[in-house]
C-alpha cells in the first residue's frame, strides 16, 4: 500500500511540474508575441551573419578545363574559405571570328570574392596562367607559384599594368601553405615546362590531391624526377579524392622521356648537312630549347630566336637559371643573313600553325627577316593540339611549296608529350589510393577513358565521377555527389574588349562571313515622304556589283515601291518601313541567288 501511495504521489508531482512548465512556456510565448506587437522595428543589422558551415563537406567547383582543352580553373571551398587552382585561357575555335582569347567566366568568383584566399598555379603554361591578368582586374588576391611560374606571370602582369599591385608569392616543392581552413602542399612533378607541381590539399574534411599536368620522366633534362615517394606517403596517410590529368588517357604505355628528342635532334642536325635548320616548338618548352642550343653549340651553329613569346620565355628562363645559354651562341634575327646556312639554327614559334606566328609568316612569305628557300630544313617539334590539324597542315603545305624539307612525322621522334599515358596514370592512382576519383583536364573522350582506367585498377564505379564546367562536387568522408551548379562558361577577349563579344555578335560575324552584307540607302523628304536621293544598293562580300547589275536594279525597284507604299501621305512610319525593306530585299536576294546576306537599311529624312 505504501509503495503504491508513493508512486501515485510521485506521478501527481510530475504531472503538476509538467503543467507548470507548459504554462510557463505559454506565458513566455505570449510575452514574446506582446513584445513583437509593441516594440519598435529593430535597426537593420549591418554585421555579416555567419552562414552555417558543414565541417564535413568539401566543395569543388569546376569553372574551366572539363570537356575542353584549356582555360583550366578549379575552385575549392571548405567552411567559409575558398581558393583557386590555376586560371588559364584557351585559344579561339575557327568559328569564333575576330576573337583573340577565351577566358573563364568569373561570375561565381565575383559573387564570393570576400571568401577567396588566393590562387595556386600548377605551372606556367597559358592554359593555366593566361587568365590571371583578367582575374586580377576584378579581385586582387595572392598568387602562389614556383619561381618560373611566377617569373612568367610577372612578365604578363607587367604588360597589363598590374604588376605593382599584384601579390606574387613564390613556393617550392615540399612547402605547405596555410590558407584559411586549408593547407596546400606542393609536390614536384615532370611536365614540358620546369617548375610544374601537384597539390595535396588538406582541410578538416579530408585530403584532395590535384595532379595538374604531369608525366613520369625517369631521365628529365634538369635531373629532377617526379616525387613519387611523396605521393605514396600521402596515399598512406589517406586521400579522400584524386583529380588527375586526362590529356593522354587514350594513349597506352608510357610517355617517352624528353631526352629522346635531344637524341633525335642530334641525328637530324647531322642529316641536315650544310642546310639551314628552322625548328618550331612551343615557346614554353624550355628543356627542348635547351637541347636545341646544346646540339647547335656542339656542331658550331649559331642560334637565332623568332617570335616575341619565345624571346620573352628564353630571357626570363635564363635570368632565373632554368636555361643555360652559352656565351656568343645567340644572335639577333636581324643577323641571320650574315651567316652561312650550315652555321645557323632558327628556333621559332608557330608549331600549331597559328596564323600570326613566326613560322606561319615564313610559310606565306610574310616574315620580314626570314625567307624560306629550298636549302632549308624545317622541323616541327610538336604534335597538333586537337582542332589545329588543318592549320598545321596548311603551314606544312606552304613550306613544301617553297621547296623546304619539312620534318614533322612521329617516326622522327622530334616531339614527346608532357602528359602521362595510361600506365603512368595507373601508377599515380595506385600509389595515391584515393577513395574517390574525378578525371580532369580533357575532352569527354579523355575523361571517359581515364575513368575506365580507374575502374581497371579497382576503384569502385560509384566512387568515380565525370563532371562538367559549372558542376559543383560535394565531398564528405562517405559520399561524393553533385551540388547546385554555378555559372561557368566562356568569355571572349577581342582587342581591349573583355566580354563585350557574345553569341549574338559572333552570329552576326558568321552571317557576314558566309553571305555578306547588303546596304540599302535612301534619302526622303521628312514631310511628304518622297524619295529625294537614291535608293542606292551597296554590297560587301555578297556579289560583285559590276557583274550583277540586274539584281541591283531590281532591288532598287523593290526599295522604291516599299518606300512609296509605306511613307507617302499620312502613313509616315520609318521604323516599319525599314523592317519591310529588310524583308522584301532579303526575299528578293534569296530568290535570285539562294543566299541570305545581312540586309542593313538606312533611311535619312531631310
């Protein structure tokens, strides 16, 4: 009985306490509501509110470099901190008429500029640093890179007038840089330019490794072999995700060592005999330039440089100690005609057939200092980048027409890639041992092939993700998934204009290029609407006017009829008359020629 009584009393006490708590909560709610009703509106809080941070999630936004070759840019986010890896450019396609360069869309970066802590550069190629000058116009953040990368960037920023305000910080392999919630470690790799590095990116959410462009070269020119041991150590520590270069994912085996090209040059120099040698290569391939100079020095030939970018890179590389130029070896391009052919080597730009490059100007007899002759042996020490095959072929054909011997075939081994082939890609994946894998840097076919390689070494298919520009990948210790997309695309640079040429302008340019322009001009009386002068028909890129008088005269009659019908009397609507003129003349031109030129009507009132 006593026990039951105690239990009943306890239950009653708990019930009363519960009721009291509910009444107190209700009273608090009522008080709060009353305060809301009676209180004056609070002043707006100007302090920035901290967004809730998921400390387990790393976000990777791809702003360039996927499903394309060039303009590489990747944005990392953890907590309230962001930083970029690379900021490159690409060169325009053939249908981008008049465009000089293509850079990434910086919209998302501008939206988050208060969170951006810096930019890390993997190496000094244009497709990785070429967009930095345009980025620094919008947001001034520290730029981290190795000595050569910073040296090349310094020259670019000087041209853009940004060097004095830029914060350029040199890093070297082995350095670990704290950047907000991130720590970024630099790892030495081999590539076709010195100073290339990969990054191990650490934060509370885990470790991400981004390789940048790389290959495994056991006999590099500078003697600095890729630091596979460090990759393996980081792999043992545990890597959440690997982002790896996919450029050569279609090619089996291993990439040849750069020294192989030096051996080929030795043989070709001997084979050239008493002929003049002209060698086209990438301006940034300093190791190749070094090998050409070394062979020329041994065989008693002088070396001349042709191409502004090549001259700049050689000057910077020599100044920083990456290139050794024997004294007296280099001569000015102005002096080439003073030396016999068998004592001369010309190193030039234009290995990709660029229309304004030095080699292209030589091929089309437009170079001021060098004239191609049958006694020339031209070596193209490069493989065409996808999409450049036609332009390179055109330059080769023109050189052959001038009588020169052109060596460009793979069988001569005058070029090796700076990117890893399949076996090297598998080695990196094997020693890094990532939980998740994202192939980067390449077209869709490269990304797909690289993901297949990852599967072949045992990475689970559900742990492999193929992304696109604008995608955001969210990583946690147990998952990898797509987040909300962000703005990412192409911005066209045309002269001094950045972004002022868009799809509509390019569409008009293509229209003009394909079908030409027809200008319809007439002067009318502003009161009566009578034609005072004209109509005149002017064509550009459409038909040769002297051979097409009948079409021009018929077009004039159409214009006169439209103006008379639309502008005489009370119906004085010039904009409507222009629209009617455009339609009528366009219809006539298509009926007569099956072409659709751009029609530009001009009606002046006096």
